[in-house]
C-alpha cells in the first residue's frame, strides 16, 4: 500500500513538473493545443448528483476516465448542482465550477488542472500565469507531504470567490423518442423527476407519484388493481388502458386496471407526459403516459448500495424493508450487469370487523413483497449496443387497502376498518405477480439512431373476498362478495424505430417507426356470495374463463423543422389497426377490427433566450371492445367503438434570474368523444352494457415552479385546476346527465416542497425535505341505478411528509415521517360501492444506507 501511495505521489509530481515546464495552462480564451481542444469538446453521458464541488469533480473524473488535479481547500466551501445528460468535458467543467472562481485547463500531458481564475488583461497575463505556476508547484509539494497521494488529487490555491454562479439543475427528458432533450425545449407538458428526487421524496409506486404530479390521480383496490387518471381522462370501463405506463421501453399496461405494481427503485428518471400521446405511444395513452426509466449498468467499476428501513404506523406494528443494488462490470467498456433486489414486510393498518363492529383481525392488510431486477448492457462495438432486462415481482397481501364508507352515513370508518360483504369471518386476500422480459438494441449511424425493442410482460392477480356494499334507499345495505377472482394478462410487443440524434447539426428532427403487439386477458371468478338485507345466499357458481385478445399493428412518425433560431414547427401521425376478440364458452368467439389515424401538430417560439412558448393540437384514442351477450340485456350492441380525445394546449416554459427560477405553465382544452358509459336495461332487470355515450369537455391550467432561493434551498410549487363537463349524451344513457362532471377527476391539486442542504459538521453534509400535498374532491355519478345513491363525492385530502438526513463517508442516515397529518379520508371516490381507498396512517421511521 505504501509503495502504491509513493508511486502516486511521484506520478502527480511528474505531471505537475511537466505541465509547469510546458506552460500548459492558461486563462480562458488563451491558446490551447488542437489536442486539448479536441479533448475538451468530447461529449460524455454524465450522471453527477448534487454534491460538494469536490465530490462532483471526483464523479466527473470517474465517469470520463480523466485525471484531475485540484486542492481540497479550493473547493471545500462550494456545492455543485446535479448534472445529467450528454455534455462535453468543457461544458461539464464550466457547470461544476460555476461560481467558484476556478477554471479548468487541459494540459498537453492529458491532465485537467483546476486553478484560480487569473486576471484577463494582457498586461498582467505573464505575471499572473507565472504566479499561478509557482502557487501550483508549491501546492503540489505541500500536498505530496501532507495528503499521502490520493489517486484523483487535486491541487490549487484556496479561493474566496462568492457564490453568485449557482443555478437550477438542467432537466433532460426522452419524451420525444429522439434522445435526451432539455425539458425547456420540449413542446409537451412533462413532469420529470430524477431517480435521486424519487428516492429523496420516498416515492415507491405510481400511487405515491400521483401526489407529486399535478393532474395525475390514482384509485387503487390494492397492488396490481389500480386505475390512473391524467387531466380528467380515465375510468373503469372498457378493456384497454386509457393511461399508458412504460417501464423503460416496455408498455406494461394491458387493461383498464391491469397495471403492474411497478416499484420506483434504482431509477434514472420518471417522466409524466400529460395530454394525448397517441402519435408516439399509441392507443391507451389518451390521458397521457407515465414512463419509468431504470439506471443502466456502469462500466466504470464494481459497486452498489444497501438500504435498510424500518417504520411504525399509527395503530400498527413495525414494518421493515431491505434494498440492495449491485453494479458488476464484466468486461472493461464492453459488458456490465446491474442487479436490484428489494424485500418488504409491511404491517397492515386496517382492521377486519364483523357486522356488529367487533374486531375479528387487527391490521389484516399486511403484505410481504419481493422484487428482483437484473439489467445487462453489452457495448458490442462503438456503434452497436444491446440492453436486456428481467423483472420478477411478487406481492402477497392479507387484504386490500380499502375501508368502509357509504354516502348515506349508514356506516363510516374514520378508524380504517373493513368487513366482508357476506360471511363476517370470511378472510380477505390478494396475491399479485408480474414478470417482465426485455431486450433493446441500438445502432448509432452517426447522424441517426436505430432502435429495436422486443418485450413480454405477464401478470397474475388473485383477489379473495372482493366485497362491495350497495345502499338501497329505505331498505338497507346489499352486500356482494366475489370469491377467488383471478385475472391473468400476457403481452408481447416489438418496436423498431429510426430517429435523428439530438446533437445533429440539421434543422430537421425526426422519428419513424413500427409497433406490433399481441395481448391476452384471461379472467375467471369463483362463487358470488350475497347478503340480501341479512339473508346469506349463493348467487352464482364458478365462472368459466373469459379471454379478451388483441393483435395490433401501428406505423408512426413525427418530424419537426427549425425555421430559424426562434421558430420550430412539427407534425406527427400514427396509423393503428387492432384485431380484437372475445372468447367464452357461453358466447363463443366475437371478433372485430378497429382502426384509427391520430395526429399532432405543434409550433414553438423562442421568445427570449430562456423563454419558450408552444402551441399544440393532439389526438388520443383507445380501441373498442365487446358486450358479451350472456352478460348484457337483449338488444344491446355487441361492440362499442374507440374513444377519442382532441386537446388544444398552450404552454410557456421559462427560466428567470440567471436560471434560479424555472416556470412551466400550460393551458389546455379537450373534447372527449364517444366516452364509454354503462346503459341499463329498460325492464329494470339490472342488466347493463357499455356503449359510446356522448361527448364531454375538459379544460384547465397546470403549473410547475422551481426556485433556487439560495445555493442550498430549493422551493417548489406545482398544481392544477381542472373543470370537466358532459356536454351531450346519446339516447338511452341514464347514468349521467348533461352538465355532470367527468368521473374521478379531482377539481384541483397542488404541492409545496422545500429541499434544504446544509452541513451537520465538516465532511458531514445533511438535508431536510418537506412535501405538502392537497388534492381536491372528485365525483362519481351513477344516476337512476335504482340501488345506490346517484352522487358520490370524495373529500379533499391533505398529506405532509418530511425527511431529515445526513451523510458521513459512505453512510446515509435518514429520519422520515409520512402522512404526518394522519389524513384518513379516502383518496378515491368509491363511496357508492361502500368502500374507499385509504393510504397508510401516520408513520415514523429510520432509513440507513451504505454505498460501496
């Protein structure tokens, strides 16, 4: 070890002497050799988290395989914001050193030297340069005596520059499928969070994410049984998804509520694209698209992390979680793997009661979860790369996250309790699994990129004792429980696309592609048990499997043209064809083909250096489906047509005060056509069918503000206000009336966040983060059903979370509190079915992490 340290000292001394002898450093604008200019212009894919300037420089050295020289004292007082994306070495160094009073120069010997900024005047140039050289040589000798020869050391004189160069970090997104682009330049309303943001805010699922993203809301019966809404577009009717969910390049949403329990662990980024995304992401992205982007394996070294957490919820016991990440380089710059594994043992917080309110089982919705992800990256050549991924997920719960409620007040559950709709002693249960397989190949032609994707996802969701409670006016409560409801899905998809690269010098930016998908949903149900005003009966026996199939093909393209430095116009289109089928023993096989062309046009205007205006018209669509004769009334249509959405959007993206304040603002107006609704039989039999019911209008505004108030304090404020209304209804539609709001669309939501960075002690940085979220009420209207009340309205809900932590060497320690206000109102409006989706009660916990 001592010999290696001595060798390191001699190496650093040799580099410094050679650099001194050659006069290789200079002020900005001075002479640099052609080799130095080439090296500084070389671009790298960087991911440098917010950290001290010293740590940021060390991360830059690792990720670029460059040797840096700087002194600890010169950068000790400064902090660097996160830097992620495709940058040249020159750009990265300027960003990291902004506000420090330091500059970086590339020596002819291949070393980057960080030194104090000299006087730019020609008269003082020679004296200043000589003085800097003497200071650097003296600092080098001092370092070799006192520091022991660290491998990426760094020597320069201490600096007393002010902190006026601090700026907000740049947000880069991949929403256009044309590589990394600055969020400010993308003419789409996008909410983006880095993996670090997701982890810092304790976000684990899309349900958690919905409280951080304006105009994204969720209702959930439990793992794998969630419904998502963006800008008022969502619902529980139909067989196809209406909000698209992507995990890397894999489309994971199959049916309306068949969304896998995706875990937000070891992510690169999460992007929420609001508004129709039919052109690039196809049918099922009517309201928008949520994209989870995982971290790639790193060729630069073996390493990883271990995180252990434990927390206790009000009225519950202790819960524990363990997450491990392991990065395994196999062949230098060629082959690497990344393994992510997590285990959770979560204590429940809802009690099971009998008909008299006595507790049968405490905390019955406890769950045990395991999630495993293996990702590989093979750089076959300078131009060709292969990425593969396998995910195995299993979540076994003793019950769903639902609590009793009813609109007429016959039963209410502020203390979070649930009972069976039939036999009071009947246990609950939920077993959710999904497997994901993916391989992606990319080939870089220099001016364009070819991407080929093949993926498969399988899900299995078994629900035991699916209980609902229908309040019959002046009669009582009608309880229904489905036993062993089992739903399986399997989807295979392929996509091939050719796109321009984001750093090309052409005015035209484009993408062309083809997408194919083959999916199948299989569902079967055990006995249906009914409690008719106190009399227990078996209504239906086990049902035979029903299968819903889809075989689809789509061609898509999008192109934009930069007219000049300010104006850009663009257009895109997608042709979609879907061969759908329904198969059951009772109904035989039903088949029909649905097709649609959806398009988008947009224009953006750079009004000022940091101000971008855009306007777009975009279409979204969802495929049609079937009404099986055995489950509908006589005379009902056997199929229903696709739903369509046309949205007009006007947006403003700008940064202010030297990029310390960033604002995103979007106004939108949507025409929702042929939305699905239930139609009841005229004979009062209670039979129903789905049909395209009419039209609705949706309008609103959403905003996102980030303010770097000081170099260490970032404040965020985002939200939305949305107004929805049914404007016309077709004959026979009785569950809605003109003027009613669209179901399950919160009237407003907003979030306030604060992130403060500080030091507990020298070499012990700390942080404090607070998230305050409020979501307004939403409606669920089922008029003229003859059973349940016509109008259900959820209450506004408020959540407050806090995280305080510190980092010492490679150890992170965090104290956290979730739902500190102990909000117990339902987060979704299921009141008409006698139950509400509720989040975990007030919780306090500790998280300890170790990086290696």
